[in-house]
């Protein structure tokens, strides 16, 4: 599976919308699958079935 980079663009209840930085495609995912500290604007890297926080955008 290829690595992907995302930005958290929306949080609604227990779900987040991630937008892939390279394509703009959206992914809906349960917050419990994301690292602690994930919030709006969080930048995430996905690789090997794991999400990592790589930064935060204003």
C-alpha cells in the first residue's frame, strides 16, 4: 500500500474528513483510528496501516 499525506478538514462527532494533499480526494474515518491530538488542520502521514501526525496548519 502506498503512503499518503492528508489534512484533517472537518470533524463531525466521532468522524473526521481527511483530504489527500496530492489529489484532493476526501476520506471519512472514525476519530478513534487517528492518533491522539488530531484536530482540525492536523497533517497526517499514512503508511503501513498507521497514521502519524506530521504537523499542523493554521
